[in-house]
């Protein structure tokens, strides 16, 4: 048990980006509570990271289709340029003055160009078909991720409801097992019971505590799974 605790500490520190050998103290968790009614929280699974990533890829693929369609339309481009082009043309042996340079060298140009791919429709159509195929594929992947997240969230909700009831039952069994152990020990001390009954009662108490701890552990795992599919 100590070895497992040490390994869990190393793994958790590494998962959080810390030094694996750093000291770690776990904060106590609140006791398991009954989950909300199934389906009462809307669609929290829609904000899951896997769904958001698939939706982003789908939107990017759709933008690629729009970009390929834009290439088939006429493209109008406006360019402008201004500046000093050179030293000018001064008289021999006379250095150019700044007013002369501004008058003779300062210039500007404006250009307007129109391009329209009239002869590349076959190539553009092939590119557009490829973009549409990628968009359809991304849309299918996004739909699969949405359905997978919805199913995982519903399963987690169902598990939480069942495990919450199990935790309540296991927790109620522990005090009864402890009372049985105290009663068996009292009877043994009074000379009425046997040591075997005391050992059996103590074993029953330990089994009840272990069953409660395992039920709580399964509840925590289901709770983490629910948060995995309900939080961005």
C-alpha cells in the first residue's frame, strides 16, 4: 500500500508538471452527494474538449471550401507606390539640392489589375471537390464526436445515480457492523460469547469499511468521467 501511494504521488506530480519527488498533500474531498436529475442540465457534453476540437476542424474545412470557391471569381487588385527613385539628373559637377530632388525624383504610381481564371475551371473544380470532401469528412467526424460525448455523458450520469445509492447503502452498513462487533466483544468479555464470534464480527466490520471505500472510489471515478465530458 505504501508503494502504491508513493507511485501515485510521483504520477500525480508529473501529471501536474511538477517535480515528481516534490511533497504532495491531497485536499479532502466533500462526501459523495446525490447527482442532479438526469437530463436536467441541458447539453453540457457539447462543450467537451473533443467536441470543440472536432467542431473547429469542421469550421476550418468549411472555410477551405469557401476559399476554393473564391478562386473561381474575378479578383480585383489595387496597388500604390510612392518614393524617391534616384539622385536625379543634375548638371555636371553640381550636387543636387533637396528641392531639386523632390521636384525631379519624387513620384507615385497606382495600379489596378483584374484576374479571372477562365481556362483553369477543371483544376479549380478538382480543388473544390477535394475541399468539399474534406469538409464532409470533418463534419462526419464532428458528428461522431458529438454522439460519443453525449453517450459518455449519459453513461456517467447513470453510473453516478447508481453509485450514489450504493455509497449510501454501504455507508449505512458500517455503523451496523460496528455495533455488531461491539456487541460480540461485550458478550465475550461477559463470558457469554466466544473469541471466534468476536473475530467474525471484526472481519465483518472491516469488510463493510472496505466495501464503502470501494464504492466511494467508483463514485469518484464516475464523477471524474462526468466532468471529463461536461467541462471545457
